[in-house]
C-alpha cells in the first residue's frame, strides 16, 4: 500500500484503520515516505485520538514537530482541498 499510494486519507474505522494509520504515520516519522496523511475527522470521530496525540506531546513521548505529520479535515471537501494545497506546495 505505501509503495503505490500518492497520499493517505484515514476515514472513520476500527482497529484495522487504526493499525494502518499508525503504521503510515510511523513510516513517515522514520523517513520511509513523505506522502501526505489526512485524518478525516467526520463528526468528531477522531477527537479522542487527536487528544491522545496532543497528550503524548505534552508528556514528551511524541515530538511537537511530529504532531504535524497528520493533517486533519472535517469534511471530504476540506480533505480534497488539503491534498490539492499539499500537492501544489510539496511537503
């Protein structure tokens, strides 16, 4: 999946989605790819996870710069706009 994708969008889902999201974020953090990662936070689904990310930064387990690896969109249109902007600017 990582070799063939141009970008990643995590929709609301279960453990499989969480697994793929964490793997994709980790691979980017380690420098294996520089592809955009968008979390589609429809209806606040990912709010608890995003709060956990922020808590991990506060506690010193995630570097503040790494919190920016995932971009967050609340609508499909916003996700598409983010992907277009990222594509125009590069990462």
